[in-house]
């Protein structure tokens, strides 16, 4: 068995805004594992500025994996526990090596018989740009929309009010993602304003690491809270359990590239379900390689909620994809 990798820079079609700034491009690494005449491909989808493994020795560790690819998986997992996106790429490449083609988790999804319901993602920007995106999603038949908020709440609040005035909660599910953009005091006010509009949930209202603040908000919130960035960097099973027991969120959001791949996501799901905490899966700006693998994995989890996936259409230089969006349904096309 041999392994190699190459770096790839994804270019956004249009600058994409979050509360952490505007994104112009996205660096990623493609891992290839070969054995005899077979090859498996995976994506080590590091997210600069957000990933736990965004550190100077990242590529050194990726080279180490390639040089030690024949080692036992349990040993490699322990060595790579602080590099969740590299482990994520390794898991994908092994699954693809086993299943061939563009397959990671063969199922009715990859046979084109079933689809995944996804939410429509609205990027930050001025009111006109956000409303333009919303109109596009509504015309395409989405019944669940997620808006990035936390930069100009006054404008964002008005947009949400307009949407809810036009569409009831039974017609349109609205989710918001603050990416830690509010202080605790601001969050208390915003949570009530969201509840008045029947908003489904808010992701990460305050910055990650403030367990006490988040626990206080989750205990009294009129709007369900979902942890996202809060999960990043928590690699020990007991610490994961402590975090969920301490904060008691209503939901957790799982990005496999940021939480230790499929095995890391499985562990979070198990711990959450044991505490009656809901969850769903989202992508983290992967290329179509990682996105394809995440979509296939997501289908196997049989979660009926709209998931946070896409088709990789944000980038001008993405890889070819089997994923095809028809209205709000994500299909795998042969």
C-alpha cells in the first residue's frame, strides 16, 4: 500500500461572508492511497482559521501519514487524534479503495433510488444580496433555509421578519448561524427575538469555549441552540461527554472534517442521543470529493431533518461530482 497527497486551492465564485470575515479561496489537500491496481481518494479538508489542526506542522503530519500508511489503523488514529481533517481524509481514501469508483458508503442513495433533503444556505452580505439569495432558494423549492447572521443584526432581523410575515413556520423552516457573533447579553435579546419569529434554531450564538455562558443560555433559551464550533478540538471521549452534560444544548452540528471524520461523528452522535440531544450533519466547504463522501455517510444515518449539505457550486474550479440538486433534494447521479 502506498500513499501520496497534493494541495489544491478552491476559488470562490463570489466572496462569501461569515462573521469571521469574507472568504475568497479555500485550501485543501487530496490524499490518494493505492494498492496493486486499485486507488482510493479522500480529502483532508482543513479549514484555515477554524480547524483544530490548523497549525504549522500540518503538511509534515500529512507526509508522516503517507510514509506510515501501512501501519495499523488504530495506531494511526491515535497518532492523528489532533489532526481531525487528516484522519477524515484517511477514512475516505480507505473506504474508496474498498468500494471503488466514487463510492464510500454504497446504499440506495448511491444507487440513485433515494435522496437527502438539505437546507438552503444564505451567505452574509448586504440586505439586497441576502434577499437575492433567499429568493433564489425559494424559487428552487427549498422549505428550510439557513441564514448566516451576526454582522448587522438590525438588517438581518428585518429580513427574517419579512420572511416570516410571508411564510409561516409550517411553510418555511428558518435556521440561523451566528458563528459566535454575539456577546452573552446580546444573545439573550436575540434569542427572544428569534423565538417571536418561530425560528427553528440558532447555531453557536456566542464564541466557543464559554461553557458557562452557553450553559446558561441553553437552560433558559426560548429558541433551540445548536453547538457547532464548540465541538472543535474536543477529541477525548470523556471530555465530549462532559461538554454535553455541562451545556445541555438542544442540538449539535457535525462537520466530519472538523470533528474527526466519520468515526468522530459517530461518537458525537452516540453521546448526544444518550442525552436526548438532537443533531444534524453539515459540510465545511469541502471540495466535491469530501462533499460526496459526507453525503453518502449522511444518508446512512437516516436522520429525517434537512441536512447542511450542498453541491460544491460555490467554487469555480471544483472537481466533477455525482451530486445533483433537484429542488431541495440532493441526489447521487450515476
